[in-house]
């Protein structure tokens, strides 16, 4: 074969695999595990070499991973930022090294949007609004106060900030809705249970509604509610986000009222973006995932179609 630059045969050069460095948040939830599987499986299928790093919910670990990807001269860096702020320095380092960056699932709050090529993932504010609209409709005939407790996601993360914002935007239209308590459960089952126990100790039977920023925290909280001798989804209306299989099981068992969909299956989209970037194609700055909402009434019928 003809040689290019006298170093490698042309065929070998043409077949050189694209290398993608991916920094994942951690393994905090069923959603996250499905997201990791989606990314690993689609990289394999697309013939992309994946360098995968798990940050265990720590920003400093993500920054370290990104720096190591830069040092290894990967072709593209992708990551799901654990929190929104504090990325400018490392993103400038990637830009200086001419390595394109893709944000998946969560965004960063930078004024300089030249620091990344595209952001693909859900509209978290809209997810919060969907949760709020469902509650407003469900409680439309309720005359007295509706006392809500909120389990927030990881402090400083885009989904925690935005899901709170979207939900409040909708419920503030009617003063009967009151958020009694709002605390982080860090998107995990264990923390969701622990914080719900504290809510129940403090407010007990006053609580009418639990709004959990993800299904895992809701599932943990359901345990706490049952242990307190109350009936989840009956004594306390429960709304959560993600629509993972665990949430469908809880809905089918009559313990969770509704889950707003947030799809973790971003792998195929990410791999095609990586290939497009390498081929010099222009990508939209924002790629929004299409999503819906699943109330408990449709859970049994929908369950067989669920992919995560
Ligand atoms: O960023 C998406 C959120 O992160 C999911 O809703 C949650 O389950 C995950 O940990």
C-alpha cells in the first residue's frame, strides 16, 4: 500500500480508531448505570475506542480525568458534569490542546460557549414543570393546603437546580401549594430514605406530597414511609423523575404515583456526534431529548416497552 508521510500504510491510517475520553459522574442511581451501559455499548458498536473514567460524584476527579485525556491526546472528550460551575479552566486547557468537548446529560454554566461543541440531554426545567403540572391537575379539587416535601438531587448539579425551578414555577400560581421542607438526597436511595425519615419525624402526617428529583430517592423514601406506618402513593402522593424500571415496579405495586421521563440512553447520539465532529461536520449547540410522563395508571401496560 502507498505510504502517507512514510510512517504508516494508507489503509492503517484510514482504519485508525477514533479515541473518546468520557468522564462519568459516578454510579449513584439506576439512571446513571443505564447511561454508562448505553455509552459503553454504543462505543463498541460504533468502533470507537472508549477511555472511561468514573468520578464517584466528585468534580475534582472529573477535572483530573479530563486533564489525563488531554495528556493522552484523545480525539474527543465528553463528560457529564457533576455540578454546573467551576469548569472554565479545564475547558480552556482542552480548547488550547484543540480537543473538542461534548457535554452529555448535564450542562455547565459558562458564558463562553466556544468551550464545548454541543450539549445533548434532557430539558430539566421542563421535567420539573411536568411534575408540577401533574400535581396541580391531581389536586385541582383540593381546598386546603397541600404540604410538599422535596428531595433534591446533588447540590449544585444542573438537574437539582432546574427541576426545583421548573416545579416551583408551576406550583407558585396557587398559594395552597407549600413546600414545607427541601433537602438534598444526593440522587441516591440510601440518602433519599434517610432524609425522608427526618422529614417524617419533623412533620409526620402533615406531609401530603413528596417531590423527589429522581426515582432512586423516591424508592428510598417509600421504604421510610412504609416503616413509619404510612401508605406510599395513598397517604402521601409521590412524584419522581427518570422513569427507570424500578419506578415502574413501584408504580405497578401502587407505591409511586407518577414518574417524569428522563432518558439515559444517550450513547448512540454521542457516538454519532463524535463521528460528525471528526468528519468536520457542524453540530447544533443544543440537542434536546424528547420525553414524556408516566402516571401509575399506565405503568403495567408500558413496562414491557421500557429499555432502562
Ligand atoms: O443528570 C441526570 C440525573 O442524574 C438523573 O435524574 C439521576 O437519577 C442521575 O443520578
